[in-house]
């Protein structure tokens, strides 16, 4: 590519940064300002390079509900660098009400004076939660400081149907088609990308002055790039991205890989870049790599990337040492010798960190006043196989004031043991253990914590132990309750499960009373004088009949992970059209506006076909009115299901009362599909 001129009216310049994690370590007196210092340098770099816009790849905040101090500091930085009189020299061609949460870009708001537009998606740390599906990024969006896109609220737990509507950006003769996808649970999104028709990519159609080949197609996402857990689909793989993409910007992975890498799979000239985080959130090897921001320059159908190392990042040195390999050899019983060796090694790492660190931005550079060089982070992973450990706290006291983390500099480990689950749940040698990755390293602490919650629930309950509460949705609700401080997560999960169970039971009762499709062969005879037995018998008979039919229908649709894909049966073959394949359907409509399914289609989304037909015919699913023994008992039964479940005992009692297989009804949460191709 020829040299690109900064003053070229056809040159679109974008500064890219991901995983800023504002507010991380805010309770640490030494590191509390690290995230804000690095983020301010990113914004200052954007002003210095005279970029047209800033693009963030998720996790702007470290907490789902950041503290008031963190939120105020973020607003101050965005106001300082984004609100000014500098003209915005590009325009948005797509439907802004579809693209952006706020309904339009902030620089077109006549009440704001935006000179540096900032576009962002959400990550897994600042993702929407709660009944209204809101996050801290929504607050910044509504205040007009950021342009929030890529938000796709989902319901249920099956493979998600996602329509990606691009933001169409034009500057002179340069056209950028920008796709954004905020974080979605990796297992669920992985299944969606691997299931044809689930992910729909809208593409601008040819129109006068806008041929189909005039667009640079760019995709920013915030997901696992490689497998970090035992679940094969807990990531989005590069080969599942569509062949028309030119560049993918990968957030969530904190290791900085600023050089573009060709995407594997179909097509040529496709690249992926991983900017990494701007602040170390964990003392891992990947976090110790130098941190960068990227400058993307686009002109016509060509683009190039430049990397700029951040100077305000706290130095971080990581090293692994095995005591058994030290030369001269250490004696296992020589605790004093081990302490002396570790002290010398840490001092060596401190010296190396001081040598490799870049000078901090000065006040003249716009980086704020500096109090001198930042003391480094040190992490020494010590393989002590055959040795005894020493007191890490006592050793750390020698380096107070010299390192930023004196009390957790050392990480004790032994040679990884590779284990696999054998018969009866026992572990046998042969594959990776719980703390090992594919290269013999260690999982990120946050990823390890997330997998533990789900694993513990599955191991404790066992397969198919719950019939009303879906175990995977319960695991997600528990994670949101603990990690995201969503106090309503468990209540909402239980209420949703009760609603689906209530609808299923009502449909079965109505069908039994009216001789509908759910009744018939296999229905038990009514017990004279016992309305409750008659009612429960009808419910169980209808549910069991549907359960058998469903098992036969979806037997061939189970994937290698044992994940039920029956949620896709109600319309997946209708989507797509021309161009449908492993990448979903393509919509060739310039500035297309895809509307959600009509309310009438969603009204029976929690009922199967037979139940919906009975409801439409008898009208007894919602409010049974007939004065008969079965329907009168049905009203009592449905009212009983309206109880507020406040304890595990109540949930267990409900599970015994209603033998409704949860998977059957929760997979019907989105049976209709609005074809966009």
C-alpha cells in the first residue's frame, strides 16, 4: 500500500483499544489509578494523531456496577477529550435507530459538541444485566459521551439467533462497514456460530455510487478466541467468520498481539488483530506483554495498522523457575538457600523492569503530572516439586516500596498433572487437569472461576436432576448474582421457569379436558372423587406424550458436546436463502432495517404447536372458565404455581409436583424466526 496522507479527505483514521477495565484495583492504594492513567493516554493519543474516531472492543469498566468514583472519573476523561469544537468529517449512512442503543450518534445531537466520537461494544465485565438489561455503558450512551452499538439482548438458553446490522461509515470515497457484537456467553455464541442460519449478516446492496466491492468490512467482538475451558464450543473460532470480512478486532483476550494475522479458512486477504488490555487485571504471563493501542487507516479498499506502545502502563515482569533446575543445585532441605535464590531472582526482575520501562508522558505531552517512575509488578512462578515452600509474606516484606504487589509476588506450583474423568466421575491420567491449558500453562483466574460455578452445579445436581429449573440457566443466574451483583438474577430465573412450566401444564390440562392433541393414548383414567389426582394425571400424561415425541424428533440433532439444538427446529430452515451456509444468511439491502417478530408471533412462543392450537380453540390456557371438575382444579393448580419460591425446599416440592421436563419448554423460548434474507 502506498503511503497514506494524514490530511487526505478520503482517509479514515480510527484508534483502536480494548479491555480498559476502568476501576480495577481501585481499592489498592498503589494501583488504583493504573486503569485511568492508561485510558487517558489512549484518548490523548487519539487527539495527537488527529483520528476521526475511537473504537473500543469491550470491557470499558472492570465491574458490572462500577463505583461512583470510577463512573465520575470515566465521565471526566470522556468529557475532557471527546467534547470540543473539532469538526467530525465522516457520516453515518445506516439506520442509526437500529445500530445504536441511544437511537443516533452523539455528534449529530444538536445539544452536544462532540469533536472525537467514541464507539464501543460491551464486554463480559460491563455487560447488560437485570430486568431492563442495562449496564454502565448504557449510562454513558444516554449522556451522549459514547456511541454504544453491538447490543443484542437474548432470551432463553439455546443457540442464539443474531442479526448483525452494520454501521455504514463514509468519509469521502472511503466506505467502512462496521459490525459489532457485544459479549455473549461463550458456549451459547459458539453454538450459534457453528449452526447454519443462526447468525445473520446484513450486507449493503449495490446502489448508484455504492458498488458492493467498495466497502471495507470490519468486525469487532469480545469473546474467547481460543478454548479456555473443557467445553469445545466455549469460544468463537476464526474459521467460522464469514469470508467477506477484511479485518476482525478481537477483544476479551488480554495478551497484546498487535500485528495482523491472516484468518484461517475460506477466503484470502482477511486478517485478525488482538489489541489486548491496557492494564494488567491478573498476574499472568499474557498480561506481562507490552501494551499497545492501534491506529487503523482506511482509504478506498485498502487499510493498514500501526501500533503505539503505551508509556503509562505499570511495568510488569513475569518469569517461571523450577527449583530442581537451579544451577548450582539447591538442596530440598536448605530453606535459607531457597530464600536467598528467590530474593536474588526478584531483584533481577526489578532491575529488568526498570530498564525496559518507557518514560511516562509528561504534563507537556498531555499525560498529566508524574510523580516519577512507576514501581513494577512482579510475578515469579516457582515450581517447587521436591522442595518445601518458604513464607511468601515474609519474603515480600523485603520489597515493600520496591514492587507494587509485595504480598503476591510468588506463585507456588508443581509440575502439572494431566487428568481425565474416568468411570464414576474419578480422574485418570491422560488429558488436561482443571488448572492446565493446552500448552501446559494455567487458566486465567476469571475464566477458572466462571467454569467452576457451572461445573459444581452440574456435578452436584447431575444430568436431568431438575425438571422445572434448567441447570444451565441456574448456573448463569448464580454467576450474575455473585459476580455482577445482580440481586434479582435468581428471582428472575425462577419466575421465568415457573412461567414456562405454568403455560405447559395449562396447555396439557386444557387438551385433556377438551380431547385435544395432548390427550389420548396413555392418559390415565380419572380417579373418582379425587379432582387433584385427575388433574395431575392429565398433566403428566400430556407432558409425557410430548416428551416422547420430542425425544424421537431431536435424537439426531445432538452435537458432540451433548447440547440440545432443538431450539432451532422452529424456523432455522426458513432463514437464509441465497448465500446461507456456515456463516448465516446475507441480507443485500442497503441501510436495511430489520424489525423484530410481530407480537402475535411471540405470544405463543412458550407453547408448543399443539398447546398453542388448544389455547386458540378453547381459550382455557390463560383463564379456564368452564365450571367443571378438571378446569376448576386447573385454576387452583395454576394459581398454586404463582407462589413466590423463596427456598430450595419450595423449588424441590414444585419439581416433584410438576414432572415437566424443563428442556422441552425452555427450548421453545424463541420458536419464531424473522427471515432477513
